[in-house]
């Protein structure tokens, strides 16, 4: 993850002259580098802001692909794995489904 310390927006660069950026919206932009105004495509699927992003090298990701991949985390409660070249979601984990809801805990008076 190559985040810029002056900005909280996730940014990562990959070989082949591409840069991935995310903002306070729900998409990852795949742009040419250094001509970042040329947007090659998007990774679409999150329904809330993206909080973090990191790269997975394209050397056999367990999915049969040698394409570089990207992992994103979002305020929608999911972590997703993406194939960057094909621009498709490969895997999704809803981490909120695995966390207990504090409102459901009625045992506040009992010791743990």
C-alpha cells in the first residue's frame, strides 16, 4: 500500500504504467501513469467509501490467474479481491457478518 501521508485516499501503483486510486466514493480508478487523467477503467461493486487498498502480485493468486490483483476494504463492511486486468471481483468477505453486534448483548451486568 503506497498511501500518500498528506492524503487519506488509498493509492497503489502497479507495473505496466498503471496507478490505482480510491477516494470517498465506492470505486477504484485504474489510470495510466504518468498520464493519470487517462482513466482505463474502474473496479465497481462497493456501496460505500473505500478505506484501504493493497496490491497482490500477479504470480498465481490461487484463482488460476496470473493477473495482478487488488484487495479493498470499505465502509460497506466488505473486503474484496479484484482482478485488475479483467476488472472483476474474485472474492468478497462481509466482515460485519462475523462481528457481534453490541446492541444484541443483554448480559452487560454479568462478569465475563
